[in-house]
C-alpha cells in the first residue's frame, strides 16, 4: 500500500502572528503540510523549499517592497 502524499502549502506572510496561525491551522488539517516565509518571494526561495513544489500558495497581497497581486 502506498503512503498518501501530503499536499504542500506555501504561506508568504509578513505578520508573524497571522503566519503562525495559518501554519498551525494548515498543519492540523489531515493531508496538508505548510511551509512559511516571512515577507517576500525572495525570502521564500531562501528557505528550505527546494525539495517541495507547493500545490497551494497563500500570498499576502500587501508585502513590504513587493505586491502579491
């Protein structure tokens, strides 16, 4: 029997409390794994994301220095 693959969720959010709340919620959901970055796509790329390709990206549209739109 094959082990079920977890859906990878990437969260890019500059507000720490909200970022941690989203991560807690997503990780609590069965079948989802959340990776977070703090304030930009550049930060996201510097984190340990090279091994995953997220199926879902939650992106803050009001990041400092970059637009999420």
